[in-house]
């Protein structure tokens, strides 16, 4: 039998790689509780809520008297029989979250699925960019709210316009960042790839895509942010479920604590989505994650 | 696998095309850049030959057109006049631009290892895209070459996890695995500190002694030129043409000790004299420092 280095070291390499990624994660997690950052962050939140309570509950200053104070919000939020029907025990609350989350997922996936390939292609083929870039730059600055009438005229029903609006903002951000990502790739990588005997498809899959990946993920983060922004605006205008609708409906019905509950829920949900994207990004871009040693 | 006739190659390399001799003839090459209608003559009527298997070092003041010459051989841009031949075949001429290919491997000034690939994947890249090996064979060949060059420890590290000196070595390994006819290096050790540079140079010499590929090596470090080269070509200030050629008859294999030999010091003197004059001219012409 001849010695075959590949069969011996192949599993070793992938195994070591995986355990390294995992140990880095555990290291980070353990250090989280040791570091000051966590406690400083917690202190910041407590100070913020304290000030809010002081302004709305204790001092009731003129501009703040109508705002719900944190105690009222928390009472409503944790009550088994909420006065305004929105608490962690109310199925209705989760229904609103689910509707918004589902719409975001649809809009965001559509935007990514279309935006990333278009952006990659624009960066890859100069001619395609020459055709499309002026249109992109003309449409991109239009605020999403200006699209509302067209969205309603264009799409049937109640759901499609909402998703379209959330999609639109995310779509532009994704295209632009992907394009910038391709253009940020150093020329010497293309030269090296050609030198090593690459065909165009190799350059596309092995240089353009991985090279643009850091920018693509920045674009997806921004895209997720603006998708939430437009979604809430759209839900306020038309809808019967969703966190944006809940905010507006509670305002109309003078159920002020619910406004805060919905707002915080949006914040937390948006943050979780952002975190998810970052985690997927880090998993795909192992080379940018420096080992914690 | 244990074919004695291929001792010049690394164990893992077996290119489809038989490796030729790698003789490069540069005849009357002129390159005029034309940015915004202003003609910049970077290389003018430059001719010299590099013998097969020769380690040719090109030195010259910054901005004299060395990189321009290398890029023309590599196929990254065209030339305005003259022609360059590789083993007798016209590589590029006034009417034809060279295609980049695995027979002329470039090691870049600032390094161009793909940061998104591990060291092993970087080294495997050439054989696997050229389709001359299955990915399994490419992996085996890459592991072989890494082991022979003493780099097997870092196979699964990403380029940003290893030192810059290591990166240069890996880049040389990535080039050599393709069994090129010629190796083109554009100031590869420029950014390294003196100690790392010494080690990297010895690494390149060892690889050269084993492979005996034609090497086209650009530098502006004269000591480096003498230490590495078989032939040192000294260029004039822009436009670039040959001022002087010096054969470095120091014995191989060379180690750092060669730098204190009598012959080395004689040669050093000769080179410094030739270069000093050119440097002075370039300085007076106020040439902007170029990377
Ligand atoms: N793409 C370009 N466009 C116009 N001028 C260039 C270009 N590249 C290089 N030059 C000019 O050609 C000359 C030689 O450049 P280069 O070959 O990079 O020099 P070296 O590598 O010897 O330092 C320089 O004066 C530079 O200004
Ligand atoms: Mg240069």
C-alpha cells in the first residue's frame, strides 16, 4: 500500500477546524460574564428605564404626562388578564409578532434572492452595470412611503403591498452593497486567479462571491433594518395584524401602554434578526473571525 | 509515483503539458502608457534574454518600468512594440497580448493569497481549477508540496492567521505546485523585516535549487539581488532599458554565509557603482516614489 496523505489528514483538518470554531464561541461566552461591558450595558438600560419612570410616573412633567410609565407597561405586559388585551399570556400578542415576522422573512428573502445576484452581476459585468446603475441610483433615494400609493395600485389584496414595500427598501440596500463588495475586491486577486488558470466561472464562484461576502452581509444587515422600517410603516397604513398595526391601533384606541410593548417587541425582534444574520455571516466567513487566543 | 526522471519536480506535481525549458527572450520591448492623452514611455526598446532555469534578478530605480515588464510577460497588459517569447513561441507582441496562464506563475508585490481560503485550499486552487487533477489528487499534491517546503503545520490556517513571511512562502508554494515554466516575482519580500526577509530568501533559494525553474525576480534591494540571482540585470531610469548585466558566479547552494565571501563583496561593489549613477539620475529627474 502506498502512503496516501490525503486519506489520513483530510478528516483531521476538518475536525480541528470545527472544534476551533466551537471553542472560540465558548471562550467568548465565558468571557461575556467576566467582562465589564455586560454590566455597563445593564446599568445603561436600568438608568434609562429609571429616568423614564421618573419623568412619567413620579414627576409627571407637562410634556410627559400622557406617556405610559414603565410600571403600567410592565403590569400590562405580565398580566394574566391584561386590561388592553396585550401581554405575554395573550395569544393575540404572538399572532401580531408572527404576522410581522412572517412578512419580514418573505420580504427579506425575496430581496436577498434577487438583490445579491443582481449586485454580483453588476459588479462582474461592466455592461450590465452601465445599463442598470443609473436606474438604481434614481430609484434608490425615493423614500419608501412615496411608494405606498403605487404599491396599493399595483398589488392586489392587503398582504402583497405590505410585503412589496418592505422588500423594496431592503432590495436596494442589498444590491448596492453587493455591488460595492465586488468592486472592493483587490485587482491582484483577479490577476492571481487568472494566472492560476481560472475560467470565468471559477473567478465568479471562487473570487467574486467570497470576496464580496463581507460587504454582502453588511448589506443584508442594513437591508434587514430598512425592511423593518418599511414594514411597520406599511402595517400602520393597512393591515389587521402585525406590530406596526398594533402600535397604530393602540394609539387610536387610547391603549397607550400597548404602544410601548409593541415598540419594544419590534426592537427586540429586529435585534434578533440582525444577530441571526451576523451569525450566519460569521459561519460563512470563517477567515474574518480571528481566533480568540 | 517514484519516477526517478522527475526528481526536479515536487512529488505531487504532474502537469498535463510537459514542462518546457522556460527560456524567455525579451526583444526590443516598448511600452507607452497613455493616461489622458499624455504619453508615458515606461519601457523603451528593452532587450535581454533569460536562459532556461536561470535565476534572473532585475534591479532598477523605483518607477523605472520593472513591474510593467513583468506584467507584460504575465499577460496583465499589452506592449506597444517589440515581442516577448517563451521557449521560442511569441508570448506577446505589438498586436497580441499574452494570456495569463499557469506556465508563468506570478507572486505579487503585496501578496495575493485568497484570504477566504485556508492555506491548503489556496495551494490546491491551481490544480483544481485547471481540471488536471481531481480534488482528491489536488489535496494530496498540495499536502505533499506543503510538507516538502516545511509548511504542513499551517495547512488549515487562514492567511490572516499566519505571519507575513509565512504568507510569502505559501504563495510561492501555490505557484510551484503548478509546475510552471517560469516564476515571476515582483518585489515579493519588500514588506518583510530584515530577519524574516533573510529566511524567506533562503526558502526561495532552496525551492529554486530543487526545481531549477526560470525565475524573473524584481527587487530594488541590491544585496538581495546578489544573494539570489544567477544574473543581475540593472535597468536605467525611465524609460526602462538594460544598463548593465552582471553574472553572479557565486556557488550554489548558497546560504547567508555567502554574503561575507570575497567574491560577493567584489560583485557588490560592481553593482553599486552601476546603480548609483542611475539612482542619481532618477533622483534629479524627481521621479515620484512608486510602489
Ligand atoms: N497604468 C498606468 N498608467 C499610466 N502610467 C503608468 C501605469 N503603470 C505604470 N505607469 C508608469 O510607468 C512607469 C513605470 O512603472 P512601473 O513599471 O510600475 O515601475 P517599477 O515597477 O519599476 O517601480 C512609472 O513612471 C509609472 O508612472
Ligand atoms: Mg513595481
